[in-house]
C-alpha cells in the first residue's frame, strides 16, 4: 500500500498548483494570444502544470484504488490538472499544429479517464464518454444530421453550461466563514469539475474538427533557403557561379556568350541572329554616351496644355463637393428632425459599442 504524502509534501504540491493556476489566470489579461509575451507565459504555465502532475503521481495523491469519497476535499482540485493542461496546450501556436492538437487531446483523455475511474461522471457525461471511446477520431457532440436536433443539442448544452457557471459563481461568493467548512469547499470543487468536464467534451469536438481540416490540407514542402533559390535561378538561366554579377543589365561579354557572337548573315544572305540597322556611325557613337534613363519629351506647360485639350483639367472649379448641408435655422421642423436623428445615432452608438456583435468567434 502506498504511503500517504507528508504534510510538507502536500504543502509543496498545493503551493505548486496555486502557482500554476495563477499563471493560467494571468494569460486572460494578455489580449493577443499570438504575441510572444502570451506564448512565453503559456509555455511557462504548461511547464509548471506538468511539474505539478509529475509530483502528484510521485506522491500517489490520487490512487485508482480509491473512490470519490476517499479523496480529501483539498485534493479534489488536483483532478483538474490534465484538463488545464489540455486547455493550455491547445493555445500553443507552434508550426506543427497537428502535433499540438494531439497532445491536447491526450491530456483531455487522461482527465476523463481519471474521472471515470472515480465514477465521478454524470449519466449524460458518461454516455458522451462511451461515445467518445467508441470513435475517438470522429467524435462529435452534434451526431444527428437533423438540423432541428442539432440546434436543440446546442441550446441544451449552452443552457447547461450557463447553469454550471452560475452555480460555481454562487458558491464562490460564499462567506469566508463557510469556505473554511470542508463540505462547502468540497461542493465548490465538485461544481468546478462538472463545468470543466462539460468544456472537455466541447474541446474534443473542436479538436476533431480541426484535425479533419488539417488532414485535407495539401502537404507543402519546406521553403527553400535564400541561397538555394539563388543557385536555382542561376542554374535555370545558365549563369555560371564564378561569372555571377548583381548587374541588372547584361554586359557586352555576356551578350556575346549567349549566342550573339559570330557573323550576322550566312553565305546565302539569311540572318543568323537579331541585329539592328543604324543609319550612320554617328548614331552609334551618340548612343554610347547618352543618359541611361528616359528623358522627358515635353515641358510641363506642354503636358498641361495636352491634358486640358483631352479634358483632364476642369477650368473654373468643380462642383460643390460633398460638404455638409446647412440647415435653415428658421425651419424648426427640419431642425427638430436633424436633432432627433443625431440623438438616435448617439443612443445607438452607446447601446452597441464597437465589437459587441462578435459574440461567437471571440478567440
């Protein structure tokens, strides 16, 4: 029989669990879950929860030979370690998303298995757990294909979750004198376990959906390094590595080496390569010392005159524009309409703050 942990060991475990839980709560204060600060704190919390889980196993705080009544009230919180681990691991935005989801799924499965060993699953949760065990990869809370049935399932689960949250909030507001009562604290822990179990099945459903989407994505080869891309470009264009240059225009030697050397015409008078006819040697000499950019072909006055001729310039000013229409102060009826319009808009803005409509897809 395993020896029960000493008081010092229990105190160390509870202190470690409190530290991990505090780090988990601090993540809610960071708005951007993809920021480096959030991800660093997330991985730190995962590491502390893993250490807490290892210490729980080493001290044999939770034994499979016990029942729910054998667990001390203060040790019920340790049943939630795997649930919190799955919740945190799921938020890791590492590149290998499939591996992250599989690790979170394993943590959730450990949590449900532990509750099942202690016979702490309700009848509805136990039915869901048996459904999950029968088909882990295709498990879904909305198994029916009937739209009405799916909608009713969503509504019932949402109402059940709100009831659990209200119960937990009510118990959390119990006076301090009652919190020291063993029965009251045990009821709080059990209510939190019920809520976390509800969230666990929802998380497993979401994970399976995301894994299916990932499985349908095409496999992408790793992106080539910059040096590899440069080498491939030179290879395709027949540019030797030793003669490589960063010049945008080809040099005269490169032009000659790319098939532009040799006679222009064959013995029969047929052209062997492209060539340009020049009217004189002077034109050729002028082309050597000319500017390397295109020069303007007209002055600004000539350009403006051409635009005016084409109708691109409007003389005498344009229309009145989209300025605000002034209200006649003597027209009381019109003034009252504008006042009511402005007042209705202010009330709408106050009743519907920015972002209030996005209530389903909040990250």
